[in-house]
């Protein structure tokens, strides 16, 4: 098996994407946060001392998208054209599913940017709420969708937004 992030001597390197075509790239990733029904209600009613939990988490996720190449060692810096974070609360379960969408015209995909945005947005929710309840957990983080590039379109097999 050949790994494209390693040279013939096993040293890591960033893949050379100069020869790849620029295509319209999109990726969506999700993270699931387990808050519990009471804490979720407080978040939705804006009763958290630190302020607007979803508003801050949205900005944290978008900022993370733009910093992905600083965090993931072999990720390419990309010109991001769109980044958004949406929240889908489930009051009965006490969970929030958040989805990060990223779009760019690039030579390489934006999956890592979407996954990083979803992860950091979930961490920001934890940070905003930890003073109230430290038992919050961040569950599944996964790629839901990607399009563009040589590998084409991918859709996750399960989930409401896949």
C-alpha cells in the first residue's frame, strides 16, 4: 500500500496538488453534543451566564474552518468561500446536532475544514456551558457529505442530513 503523505523514505510531506484541477468543493460534517434536557432548555432560553451559546459556538466553528491548516499538519491552506454552522436541538433527548458546511473553489477538498469546524463549535458549546454542568459530552463527529474533485460525491449512509 502506498501512502501519498509520505515520500519513498517514509518522511511526511504535504501532497503536491499543483496538477489538480480547481473544482467546486463542498463538505458537511456533524457533531452531536449531549447536554441533557434541562441544560439544553437553559441554552435555548439564553439563561447561560456566558451568553449566547449557539452564537459564540457558530463563530468559533467558522474561525476554526479558516484555521484548519494551522491545526492539521498536512492540510493545505485554502481560500474558503463559505462556512456556516447550524444547530438542531432535540429537547426530548437533551442533545444538539450541529452541522458545519464549507464551500470553496479549490484543488483539494474541504472535508477537514468541515470536520474541524464541527468539532470546535462543539467544544465551544462545552466551554460556554461547563460552569453549569461538567457532565456534557461530545459524541459522534463525522463527515455527512462531500462533493467535488476526482473522488466525486460522498454521502453518509445514515443520518437525517446525509
